[in-house]
C-alpha cells in the first residue's frame, strides 16, 4: 500500500509590515519562503487529537483542538485516563470555549493519555449527549470518530439483542459499545480494535483508549485522514498535523485501512489484517505560526491576499523553453492525450466553477470536448465514458468524498483519471492515474478563494500542454499564452491593491436580503462563484445567471433597489460580448436595479449606466476571470464582517466534505 504522506506544498508568504486589511495591501511586495517544499496537512471535517506523553493531556488536547477549529464543528469533548487510573471525560455542545470554560471551572484529574474531538453533527443533533467521546465497557473505554459508519444500524440491532443500551443518537456510540464488547473478550485494546474496524463499513477515522491500558492510544483510518506526530517521549495522533506541530515537526503517514498504536516511546502501524506496515516519515517544514492569521482579520482575508503567490507557485516549474511542461503526468502519457476525444471534470462547489471557467479556454486551445459534472451526480446517471475519455477530478483537499467516489467509478470503468489537487499525497491523487498539484499553500478558511484561481491556472497549464501534444496551437501561440498567464500573479496583486471601495460598499449593503450576479462567456461561472461565496459566508440569498438568460425569465426578479453584480467583458473582447452585456445592464437599470460592475481599467463606456464600478487590470479574454473573481471574494468577506458573522467558520459548513 502506498505510504505517501498527505502533504500540501507550503510556500510561506510574508509581508512587512503586516497589513490589517485588504485595503492596506500595496501590491506584490512579497518575501517568499522556500517554494516547493512539501509539508504535511490533512483536510477533513471534524477534528481529532490523541496524546500519550509527560505533559498534562487536557492542555495538549485543547491546544490541538483549537488549531483544528477552522474545520467547522458544533460540539467538542475530551477523555483522559487520570493518574488515578480511571477514565474521565467532559463534552459540550457549542464552541470549544464552552468546553474549555467548563474544564477551567471544574478541572478533570491530570493524566497523560487522552483523546479529544470536535464534532460536526451527522447522526443526531449537536447536543452534549451526542458529542464525542462515546463509551463502552461500562465507561472504561472511550472512542472518538470522524466520518459515517454506514452499517451502524445493523450493528446496533445486534448489540441491542445482546442487551446493550445506548445513550445517544450517534453511529459513533455503536462503534464504542461494540469495541467495549470485544475488549471484554480479548482484554487487548489493539486486538479488539482490529476486529471492530474490520466490521465497519463507510468512511471513518477512529481513536480509542481504555483505562486498563493507560499509556496507549489506538487509531485507524478508512477514507478519512489520520497522521502520527513523533515527539521525544511523547507521541500524537491527529486528523491534521496542525494539532501537534507546536510540539513536534516529525510526522508519519497512515495509509488506507491501517491501524496505529502509540505509546509515549513507540509507534506501531499495521493493516486491518494485523500485518506490520512501515509508515513513511517526513519532517514538517513549517511551524505552528504558519497556520495562524498573523495580522489579518480572518483566514479568508489572508488567503485572498495570498493569491499572487499561490498563482506563482502553481505556475512554478511548468513553463520550460516557452512551452507548458510537466515532469510526469503518471499514466496520462502523450500517446493517450493524442487520441483522447473527451474530458469530463468531476468536482463540487467552487472546484466545479473553476472547471467551468477553464472549459472555455480548454476547448478553444485543444479542440477537445470538455464537460463539467457535479461529482455527486456523475456516477448515478450512467455517464457515457470510454477508453478515450479522461476524467479529471478537481479537489482542494483531495479527500472530497463524492469526488473520490466519482474517481473510483471512472477507474472501475477503465477510464484514465487525472487529479488536480492542493494536497500532495491525498487520497484522490493517490488513486488517480496522474496528478497536477496546485501548490497554493494552506487554505484554512472554509470558503475557498486561492484554490479557485489556482485550479483555473492548473487547468490552463494542462490545456496548453495538450494543445502542444495534439498540434492544435503553434509553439509561438502557446508561448504567447503562457507569457500572458505568467502575468497573472502581478495583475492579481494590482487587483488586490484596488479594493478600497469594497468595505464601504459592504457596509452600505449590510441589510441586503438578496443579490444577483450576471456574467457572460467566461464571466458566467464567475457569477456563479461570486454568488456561492456570498451564500457561504454572509447567508444572503443569491443567484448567478448567464446574462443572456435575463430575457428568458430571470429579469422578473429585478425590482427597484435590487443589487446586481455584473462581470463585464472587456471592450477589447473579440467576441463582441461587451455590447451585449451593456445592453443587459440597460435592461435591468430601466427596472430599478442597483448595479455594481466589475470592469477593466479604462472601460468608460459602461460608467454612465452603473452605480458602482470596481476596476481590474487589463487582461485577455481567458485570463480576465482570474482577476474578476477577486473583488467578489472580497465583497463576500466584507459583507459577512459587516453583518457580524464568523467569516472563517460559516454555519452548517465544513472545510472538506468527507462523507457522501
């Protein structure tokens, strides 16, 4: 089994002095860290931490869970084996500070073995009873869980028939009770754990401790991330290295269907059958501060600001002698690309809109049909794919469950698969025939920003490589387009420098109940992405429309005062779309719309017909979307802030959807 760690490429972006907002951003004054260095991080909803060592376990667990808050959660809990030899636990619905306050007011006994969890409710409401940990063996065993156990009802019925009872609505408690029952038979935590995980179906990361075996934490993973932290006289298990990077920068990868056992001085990894596995070890080349906000008000603001460097890192190493270059695309070789007759992208949310944006250029440059499917719909409609089809999965985390399942479907039908991902060694790229990493660095805010523009850039690079292989563009044209693409980092920095009007606009619109977005051609998916961003972080009813659809029904939504963002094509656009979209503006203006236009510098023709104009630098047709989305990202963030909301942890959302 491939033991490659799930990594992302961290390229530290430092700015001095630290700006306090995007409006203070003054251009591309970046001091880059060591680009291209791989560092481990794992993305999934919920957070998991396990610890064995000399420090006070509660302090270690709370600190680790604090660093995992970005994932999204609605309850938190810890369990520790105290120095008195007994199991002690506390769990609370709500944010981590609710649990921390409870522990401060009524401390648990000190101990040196424990597990901690932040839960995203799936089975059962976010209540104290449903929060993790859950217990077995009369409370002597504690277990925490990420994911969904699909066969929990069958197992629950089996346990109920044996006389076991349950105190929560969760699938997790079923695993805890089952593990307790097996422990009563084996009196060995690892062996009982191995038996139980082999019986579970679904996606899960599990950690467990038992008071009869202090100094031991066991963990397992299937389709859900888990990593080991190696310390000096202490060891860690976590769903993300951020949970322990302040203690150690040594990490071990845990592969699919593997079990880890940690003590203070030792680590053992086996597969579910009990065979010993040698995990890959690597050093985390960033410290705990790299995943902190620094001088920014939010992670989302920080990540919007990092787009120039994210674009540079995505381009890094992929332009050689004026041509698109890839050292390896795995099994996606030139012979296949030459005969490929169709590309199908499977993605969800922002990643799907990135692919939709890139589709226009891909088809133009390669003359290959390029379709975008929502990953969660793809395999249920019996898609027409064959040996000449390439399925591309686009996922920031590489762990998105519906995208992973779509990739599996393609592989099972003999179709070549390529992954575009920001997390090196994650499950989706590991199970694809080839991979292109975006190297955008850590994206902690739930609402994706720099991943979007990096994904477009990666697809453009691949498109130009395919155009070279298939001979659909001349070397000179490819070189020209790559030079154009290479200007995007600096132009993104210029765009960031011109957002001074956005906060004021957001304050004025703080009470807005609905916003519409219009775009045409490459501007249409940008309208969709702008609408999604506002839904995600500001909870405003929004819709994105193709501008040409207005007269086919959408114009009925326009009433006096209705805010409408319009993504304007360049007046230099050879397709002549500027005049058509300007006509759309006049139609909605006549009906009282309040129009905010994203326009290129110098587009004076549109100014008499709009209420607000936000300018972006001059860019060619296919490059413009990389710039025009940035003001929409910033507006969503500022409106969320103006409404007093948590921009990094919007309600009901998690960073990576690891259940289908």
